[in-house]
C-alpha cells in the first residue's frame, strides 16, 4: 500500500509542476576529423570508427554522398 501512495504522490508532483514548452538546443562537436595527407593528393577522413582515404581526383558529389552515409551511421 505504501508503494501506491508513493507513486500517487509522484504523479501529483509531476502534474502540478509547471510545464515548459520551450525547447533548448545544445551544439555538439562535429564527429568528423580530417588528418594530414599520408601521400601527396590523398587525405584520410575519420568519422566515428570509420576511416576513408580519398585521392585528390575524386568526384566531389560522390565524396559528399559517401560522407552523408557515414555520418548517418
């Protein structure tokens, strides 16, 4: 019976608290990090636990699509 009264009290406290509708946003650091080239014309991009080596002549649109997919993982 004590548990019932405990939870009833908790529910009443929650209901009587003023509810805020204001949303707060927190800026998170970017998980993407670009390291120095290991070979001329090559860069390595680390996203989370994945590393992608990119040659200097890569198609920009293709690289953009690959990075989007990796960020969604």
